[in-house]
């Protein structure tokens, strides 16, 4: 979970900073600094925060991605299908080799989006 994901998760759940701070036993300043990426929380507190959000149905992915609910994978599949249809509507029909090559080109950016782990 990145600092941006932490802020997005709290917003998605419509939780106040005060409610999260009360759960974690930290100050609002500490939470604001952590969500802004200025000063990380301790690793145990960060793990409790991530587990707190996960227990409420928040999912974390690459590139600061945050999802809610259990149908996230289905939603991604729908988006892929919509993108494929859009390509076809514009006369673009990539071969499986071209799709694989595009995937391989995207791997460096996926590696850069590895989940954030706060320092111990």
C-alpha cells in the first residue's frame, strides 16, 4: 500500500481522519504526513492500517490502484473487453504476437509499480 493508496482507501470508505487515527492510536498529523508521503508510519502501524482497509473490502494494486468490493477482477475484464472492441471499431486488430510484445514492453513499468513497503 502506497501513501496515495492509503488516502484513497480512506476516501473510498468515507472515513474521517479522526476515525482512522482513533483506530490506530496515532495523531492526525501523523496520519496526514503518512498519507502525503512525508513521514511514514511505523511498519507495524502501517500493516495494521492496510489490514484495517482490507477487512473493509479495499484491494490494492499497482500504480496507486485501489479497488472496492469483490468484483474488481470482473470489472477489469470488462474494461479489457471494452478496449478490445474499441480497437476493432477503429480497424485495429493486433495479432496475439503483437499483444504479447506489448505486454512484454509494459513489464518495466509494472515492475516500477510494485506495492510500497514502508521501512522497518
